């Protein structure tokens, strides 16, 4: 009887030392959680993306890198609720929140980079073709500019006409730019973007002069103004231009204000890029920064 009593006492003591944890989110729960997933972009799996697991207080709990197939994983995670973020050069961070990881569970969360940003700060000064852009014509190069929205570099063109294209073909997408005229703007000078370019004779453009924002198309070399709106652009001032292209719908924002909202189904896909133009032979000098492309 005495032995049975002693055994009961020992069992109770062990139970007190290791009590049953009813809170499945108790970070001290011995049953850990597991998380994995794939990091992707419109161009496929993303390797060497840095993946961070953050607490609700935005403190870093753990970090890892995706492998050659975009795979990442975290093991032995203390139970809790987390935020997952992935980082890679030229992409805006991808994130998932909240991610609940109760004790003893596992989950799979894939993260997707949908937005690229080009601020030219990692490109060497003097570079004609920064990462993921192709030079077509004009005098383009990366330059220092202490007024740049994203310091220290901008992408500059000093020519009567200039065009560079993003390397990927796009359908429904959005493109945003920050730009400034380094030479005084006038009604003959245009700075903006080209959209759904098929070839040198077929494309859309959205561009601005000193007082007018234009949405145009060129079909077999014939130029047509689809719509226009009044704006005001000064010398040596930064402005933002954003174009949202969804199927046949085009929405154009100038300094975050919707200026043009039109439909046109002439071209369904093509290239996008940066454009400057000036009538005549006089040169125009313009700079670009924070070029954002969402796919």
C-alpha cells in the first residue's frame, strides 16, 4: 500500500512539473509547428529570396532563403500567429498575414512576387541598359541625381527621341513612373510610357507635355489621340504617372489623380517601356525613377 501511495505522489509531481497545456498558441508549448512553401513570380520560381517569419510585434522570429526551386521551410516554430515576408532584388516584398500556427500543426504558404520596382540604385552609373530593360534608341544612361525620389540614381535620356523597353511581354498589367523634365517642358515635348508595343508602327502611348496629358495609339504608323486631360508640369519637378491596363480598360493617373478612363481593344498584349519625344531636332532631357511594373 505504501508503495502504491508513493507511486501516486510521484505521478502527481511529474504532472505538476509538466502540466497539460490547453492553450494551443502558448509559445512554451513543447509541441512545435512547421511551415513551408514556394516563392514565385510571373517569370517562375524565385531562388535566393530571403523569407522572414515575424511575430505580431513585428520582431524577427526566424529567417531563411529559398532554394533553386523557390522552396523554403521553417521547422520547430513556437506556436503563435505570425507574418511571413519574402524579399528579392527588384521586387516589392511579398507577404502573408496573419498566419496561425497552433502547437503540433504544419502549413504551406506560397508567396508571390507580382510587382517589380526599378530605382536604378544598384545599376552602375553610365549603364545604358539597366537590369531587365532593353535599349531601342536615344541617349540613355544611369546617372546620379541628388533630387531623386530614390537616391542616388536615376535613368536619364538626353535626345530628341528615346525609347527603352521592359524585357517581358505584358497583357493586363500596370506601370508607374516618377519623372521630371531637366529641360524646360513645352507643348512639343513628351515624357511617358509606351504600352502593348507590337512593333515600331503599332502601340499605345501615355505621355505628358507642359500642360496636357495624352493617351494615344499608333496603328500601322497612323497616330490617333484617344483622350487627353489638362495637367501642369514644371521644370525640375518630380511627378508620378500610373497606367492601369486591364483587358480593354485603360486608367491613367497623374500625381495619384485619375485623369483618363477609356476603353480600346486595338492591341491585346505587347511590350511596355519608357518614352521621350520632341517634335523637331531639339533635344529633351528627362529622368525616370521608381519604375513599377505589376503583372
